[in-house]
C-alpha cells in the first residue's frame, strides 16, 4: 500500500478489529486520493487484490464461512415407521 500513488502517504493503519468463529477480523484504512466514485472503486479493488496476494504469498488463505442447514430435522420431518 505504501507505494500506491492514489493513497495519502502514511494513512493506512491495519488493526485487529475482532475475532470470530471464522478467524481474525482486520481493518485497513486509507485515504484514497480520488474524487470520482468509479475511480475510487478501482483503487479499492487494486488494494483488496494486493491484500489477497500478500495473504497467499505468506502461505495462508482466507477463512470462508460456509453455513449449512440441516434438512433432516425440523417440523414435519420426523421419522415415521412404515
């Protein structure tokens, strides 16, 4: 992030903002030097992809929370004897 030309220098702290069942929550903050929303989104995308590259280069990956539903239990699904 420190070399990105569209960021205000020295304004990008990274903080541990929480812990949950999937892993750590990190908060990244930066002042993006753009006035057009589409240009801001492009910079944001570039930065997020850089984060992905850094995480993967360190030999780890992101936790993906996959929620499921047990469809074998619930009202109307009781086992009946035939």
